[in-house]
C-alpha cells in the first residue's frame, strides 16, 4: 500500500512557510491505518523490547496501537501536570523557549528495553528529550520509529546513536 | 481478567478531594491493555459502525487501538488550534469556564455511524459536546464506550439517548 498518498499536505500551517503533514487522512482510512501500524511493528521485528514509549498526543495514535497489537507495555510521555503519580520531569529547548515533558518514575526500570514511537521526525528535539528521560530511569533505548521523516531537517543527526526507522520520507 | 485491579487510585489529584483513576498502570501491562481493548470492541459487537471518534489525549489510548484492531476509520477530537484543515469548533461549559474542541469538517459525513470512545465517564460534559459535534456534521452516534465509569457522578443522565458501555465502575 502506498502510505504517502494517504497523507494530506497543508501549506502554511501552523505558521507561514511550513508545509504541514496531516496524518488524520491516513488514520481516517481504516485499512491504511491498520497497515501503517503493522508496518511499524514489522520494521522492528528483529529487535527485543518490552516497552513502547510515545509522547502525547499524536505519538499515542501510533505507539498505543503498536503496544496493543504486540502486547507490550505502553508508557505515555505527557506535558507537565498531566500524570498523577510521581514523575520525572525533563525540560528541553524548543525553537523559541522551552517545554517540559513528564514520565511516571515507576514506568521504566533498569533492564527495560524501550522502543520510542512518534508520528513525525522533524528536528528530533522532542524524541531526544525522551531518550534522555528513558536513560535517566535506567531503560535502554533499542530503537526509535516514526511514521514520517522530514529528511531535510536532519533530525537523524541528533539521534545518531540509535536505530531509526521511518515509513514515509519527505 | 480483573481489570479493576490494574487501575491505580491516587487521592487528591489533580485537586484536593478528587480520587483520581490512573489508567497508566493498566496500559503498562501489555496483556491487560490488549484485553481491555478487545473487551471494549466486544461489547459493541452487535452494532454497525464505520468510524471511531475519541478526544485527545487519553481517549486516543483506547479509541485508536480499537480502530486499528477493527480496521475502522479513526477521527480525533482535538483542543483548539491543533487540527490543520478546516474544522468545526465547539465551545462547551466546564465546571469553571469553557473549553473549545475541534474536529475536521470532512472527517464525518451524513450517513456515517459513529462510536465515541473515551477513557472515563465522569459528568459526561466532554462526550456530550462530542455527540453534538458528530450530529452537526451529519453523523449518527450509535454508541459511546468508556473504560471507566464514575457512577456517582451520573454522567449517563446527560447521555441517556445513547447506548453506553463501560468496563469498570466506581
């Protein structure tokens, strides 16, 4: 199946000059959505992992179904203040200002093998913050998967210690 | 499987007096997560529907895997400003103030049969806003499913025109 054709490209969103990759058209197609999840699982078939980690909100759309289909543990990464138990908070730099992500402190333990999933690899900033969070809790990042990669932003460079897989490239 | 035992109850979150139902312990258990999604699908097995709609962010954790397993269309409901295409925005009342939800205008069409999914039924405010949004786009709500129901808040009363299913009750 040609997944590229399921993505809707919207110019000048959220700001002038950005060519936004809209995944809602892909997930609105039940067959394409199922196929994309199966393909994201398949590219990591040779790896051993017990936890899938993904950031809210779009990361949940891919990481959560992957966890359910493979019966792995799913660990959500959330914005500050959303998780009810004790958290590890991590502040990281954005293009303008900073943001804080949180993960439950008991969600990842030493020895856990973690696959990180998100919808889109742009500069790699968010996922590289998540890598640090996983490591701080003692987990080992064994792979990082994205539905879409914006190759011209060179996000792979920031993550070059890790195995990266993407299904659709721009 | 006893799903109730997989929920972690955290007192006084997010504010004093609230006994918060933490679903992260359930989704951290791969078998329990898979089982909960299968059960949520099973309780609606007698219904015909082609779209699953769920609000960000926790609604995605249940609605998205259900859509993938059943190969249905998944339509996300998002906070204002997150969806890139033309949206229907809907303002609704919260305990203090109002909130705005959005859905893509082309995501639901007349004749579509919609199952709405969220993690938790409390007062029913968010989901009853989503019911109105689906109807405004011409869709028919055929059922509403939640993992958890807080029965003492009587959320069902607000939604009493609809078939409601919940797996865990408090």
